[in-house]
C-alpha cells in the first residue's frame, strides 16, 4: 500500500511540473520579463550639470631659479679658495683667486710707461703750437700711447679672469678642487644655485593648450614632505609642441623661502585651469568593463538601456562625463549588477 501511495505522489509531482512548464512556455516575452524582473529594485538619479575647476596633473622636475657652474677661464695656480659648501653667498662675494703676480707686475710696468708717454705727448702738443714740423712726432707719440693703453686693457681683462666672484645670490655646492692646485681652464670649482625660488618643468598634453595660460595657479607636492603643498604660478609656456609626445613644456615658479625644495626633486604638479560647465554623475553608477565604461539609462516604460560613456575628471564620489549622457537623463545608481537591456525596473524609495 505504501509503495502505491509513493508512486501516486511521484506521478502527481511530475504532472504538476509538466503543467507549470506548459504555462511558462506559453507566456509572452513581456509577461516573462515582468515575472522575472518584478523583484528588481534599483536606485536612480538625474544627471546634473555643474561648474568645476578643471585640473591637469603631471610629473615635474625641480630646477634652480638661477644656476651656474663655477669654472676658471684661465689656466693657473689656485691661491685662494673661499667655498663654504652648502652655504649662502651674496652677489659679488669672492669665491676663488688665481696667481696674478705676473699680471700685476706687468700692469704696474705699463702704467709707469704710460705716465712717461703721456708726459712726452703733452710736450709735443706744446711744440706743435710753434713748430709745424712737430706734428709728425705728435702723431707718432699718440700711436705709442694708444698701443700701451691697449696692452693695459688686455692685462686688466686677464687679471679680472683670475678672480671669481659670485654672479648672483645663491647657495654654493660641493667643492671640487683644493687650494694650491694648478687648474686647466674650464675646470669646475663648484656650483651656485639660487633656490629661493624653484622653477618646475613639466609637460602638458596638447589638448589642454587652449586653456593653458601664464599666471595660472600651480600646486606641487613631494614624497619627502607628505601632505604639504607648495604653491606657485605658471610663468612660461614653450611655443613648440613636442612632435613625439604631443605635449607642451611648461615652466612654473614656486616660492621656496624655507629652502625645502631642491633642484632635481620629482614633483607631482597640479595646474588649475579655468572653470568649466560639465556633466557629472555619481561614481557608483559607472560600470567598468575592460577598457570601457557603461551606465544604465532609464527610458520610457521604465526600461533600462546600457550606454557607453567617456569619463573625464574625477572628484570625490563624482565623475565628469565627456560624452554619452546629457543633463536631465535618469540613470541607475544602485542595483546595476542585476540589470540587462530592456529590463523594466522598480524604483526603490530613497
């Protein structure tokens, strides 16, 4: 008896399953969608337009505002060296002096000769007032004075090359030579950098060229000073575009009175461009798929359609949409994972 009861129940269950299959297979696609999706609740919002300050981020290199390699112009012995490594100097401060004994002696000799030649020239000028024949002697003596003056000028120029002064205010680098050494011309003694202000060199993509202008605000940060922003302004834009990278070179100047920044540092640079009207959506509405980005747009009849967008600048919780949406469009912000094209959604209460 129990066996027959079980068999009857099994047959009844099979019959019920078969009837359910027939019912579902005879339903219209619209009825199937409504049955399947009636429990899909999503949150939606309208696409908004907003005004943002567009920023361009780039990697930059810190450069000294003024920089010079201190080298000697003439070969000679170094007799005085005044390099205080890493210390500031003022414009005109003595850095180095080379042996100038011979030049000074020769200058003294020429000055004495010049004095005598000028005395002779004055005497001949007096003679020409009374004797016409003295004119040729006067011309000859004037030529001697001119030649001596030329030698004197050349020696004084040579003497000036044997003394090196700081060409501008700055900080001295490391010493590369020792006092008393014989140095060939062009030998580097040290470096001098003005780092009271820092020039920052970085590249900006050519698509931002029309919006880029001098005096625009710039901020920069460095890993050595986490959380600290250094402020400055754009000072120069290269008139040429690099044909390889399709970018333009930009120089900004940042005040560095506390001397925290040093030449050669890697800086994260942020340029604030002009304010722009853009379309923005919540970041959680965007669904990335491989290299593309999508959102679900709510259309007539509460049906959704997947739309590809091109994202732009990102802000905390928001994404700029360059193309694909317009202000006023209704999009799904939560629950997108369960959706597909043509599904009818139910809006959840917010």
